[in-house]
C-alpha cells in the first residue's frame, strides 16, 4: 500500500514537471554570464562549483530545477533571506538564463570522508528503510545521483553539509517547495543518523 501511494505521488510529480518543462522556453546561458560572475560568484563560484560546504554546487544541475528554485525564492515559496535578496531584481528570463548557465557547466567531483556513514548511507540510498517506510533515494534521483531532468534534481557530489541541512528543513517543514510534499513526507520518517549517512554517501557520488 505504501509503495503504491509512493508511486502515485511520483507519477503526479513527473506529470506536473513535464507540463512545466513543455511550457518553458530554454534559457540563454550567455545572457546570464554577467549576473553569474558578479552576483552568484560570491557564494557559488563563477562556474557553479561552490567550495563552501554550506552553499550548494549548481554546476551540472538540471536547468529547469535551478530556474524553479530561483522562482520559488523570489515568490517566497522557498524561504531564505539571503537568496530572497539575491533574486529580488531578477526577471523570469534572468532566472531561466541562469538555470541554463549553471546547468551547462560540469560539476566538480565530490568525496565522502566517513566510511561508516557511507556504508549506512549507501544502504538507504539504494534500498531505503522498509521498516520505517523510507523509500530508496535512487528511485527518484538515480543510482548515480544524476536525477531525472525536470522531475528530480541531480544530487551527485553535492556538499554533505548542504544536503543534510535541506533534509532537516524538509523534515521541519521550513522548506516546503517540494511537489506533492514528497520530500517532507520522506524526511519526516528519517532519523538524524540516516540523514547524515545519506548526505555523506551522496557527497561521494560522481
């Protein structure tokens, strides 16, 4: 029953995301270069490969996902005081262009450090936790963390500290811009250890 409900939710997200993608024109990365190198560079580096663990890597992310996040920051659907200020002056076209710009750069490889956490993280990422109803992360984000364009974001090589912070925000409900509440429902079933383990494992996926 739980598996059926999860599949229905995933199907709903994919259908909604596909419709969004079809209605959205692709951005022009060249037009975003000035914004990226004068505004975004401070936290994410000019190519989107942030070196600060608290700031996400944007390089190689699906353009549509990046554009959605920027749009959500501007509308307030995703709360973050720093990003709210950064996107305040951006137009819808700017946000599409930035999605294309960072999505077009190659993501730098990441690395995991804690072998014990990685072992548990791999188990949950690939197989979930049947006893608590946590589904395998790979079912939506792919075995290698590449995600599914438009529907689900790329996770491979993302900073563990950032991933862990987002899981906690989903669990508390402070981050609520996930389609069909999917990540909020999943995160609510995860322990602190599971979140830390999955985040560590993801940081080493490339």
